[in-house]
């Protein structure tokens, strides 16, 4: 059954709305072999955007192959190599003979082993004993280039949760290895993205980092209210229900056009609507939205210091700058301007706030509403 609204996971098909400019830009990058880095707060639709464009390219192009890799579960360099090799081989062919041939031909030095699942001949993983030498590591990182040359195609490697490699031991050296190999590949390009915005931004925007100026840096913007209104109204109409443009706009405004929350809030209103959505359905859905996310928000604040909680109160009050003002420091008990700097750094690391110049905002708009109810 086609769900009216999708949230909590990547959207697809009719549930994907707008992003026309970003889709076109990413599609052109994929076709032209341009590396792309996508940065935005979590749950703004990065994964959905990449998957949409990847499907378009794989459906329309015979000489371009898009490979998708999720680095979320990788906890070390060797685990990344295993996942990288497995997905490159698996997604560039659907023939067992070709999988085995490519592994033996391009990873011969590593003596690769195929581990097939018990109930499938197409689901497998590759493992190998990686010697601590540069040539062996280079063989793995160069695998997409070798396969692209063999098949006379170009390959786009999309890596989700790429910021995970920042947690690896000696991560900077690992990034140097990757950059040194990938920048020489003429038949492969990369699309790198993830959910920790401040980590990704640091990896790609700091001159001291190996991936500085690696490719086209895309900062996703919020989907416009008008596009959301059109989408919400059409999804209601498709199921024989109605919602006014004004109420659809109210949904968007309440969650500051945050993609995942717009979908979730609209879904909650839809579930409570029999024929025509009204203020009663809106209010009930609004309370449900806060209740459903309340446990998660409680976890956000557990373990925070009293100073950090006080700073969140400042942001929940709508103050976005001037935090070192003596009046604000005294009114919210922030101790000192030096302490404010430490608080901001800690909360940014926890992915609770976004710092843009002198402006600081809460990343999660529903968390802001919850704070206003619970702390103010």
C-alpha cells in the first residue's frame, strides 16, 4: 500500500517532493564525473535525494553505474575496506561468475573470500586478510576504477554516513590514503554525505583536512512552504480526504519546514481526518507529535550540565546571538563568556545546535517546542 506520508526513512516515488534544482545539479554531477559532498542537518532528505537521482541514472544510463554504500556500521579501516569491496563488486554486476572473476582478478593480492548468506546466492560479503602495506590498501580503494575500465563504463560511488570514518583510529591518515587514490581515478566519481553536519563540514571545508576542495559542496536548503502545501494537499486528495492550503501551511510553519517533521505531522493530521482536516485534528496531531518525540528529547537533555540546559533555554526563548552580553549571562546563569564558548562547542558536538557565524539555533524545531513546554 502506498503510504500517504513517509517519515523516519528515505522517501521515494510520489512521497519525494521538490528538490528539482538539487536533483538536476546532482544528476549532472553524476553524469559528468564530478565529486559531490552533500551537507545539511539530519533528516532533511539527503539520502532520499541521492537515492532518487541514483535510480534515475541507473534506469536511464547504460554507461554510468551508481553504487550505494552505507558506512554507518563501519567501526574501523578494515571494516570499511570489506564493505567497500563487497558493495562495489555486488552492485556493478548481477552475475556470480563476474563477481568471482573481479574479486580474483583485482584483489588477488588479498586472497578474497566470499561469504554467502544461507538462504541466498546473491547476498554475500567479501573478507580478506589485509596486509599492512600501501599496495594492498590501494588495491581495494582502486577497485571501482579497475572495474570501470574492465566494463568500459563510469561509476559513481555514493557513501552515506561518510562522517563515520572520522571515528576511525588514525582517521586523518586514512583520509589521506583515500584522497590520494580517488583523486587519480578518471572513470569514477564520489558522492559523500552523512547525518553529522558539523563533522562533515569540518572534513571538507578545513584546509588542513585531506578532503578539502574534493568536489562540489552542496548545502541543502529547506523545501519551500508552497511546494510543501501543494504536496500535502495532493496526498490528502489522493486518499479521498481534504485539507485547506491554510492548514497545510500551518503544519509547515509549526515545524519550520523540517522535511521529516512535515511528513510526520501531516501524517498524524491525516490519520485523525475523516473527510476534512480542521483545527481539532491539527491540535490533536500537534500533541501527538510532541508525545511521540518526547522520550527522545528527554534523552537529549539527560546528562547535560545545568549551564548547557540554561543555554538551551536561551535558544528556546528565540535568542540567537549576543550570548556574551552580561545581561543574558546573568539572566540565564551562564557563568561567563568563556563558559558560553565551551557550552556552544559541547552542544554542537552533540548535534543539538547549529552555529553559523554569530548566529546559533536549535537544529530540531520540535525539540525547541518541547523545550518551551518543559523548561520555560
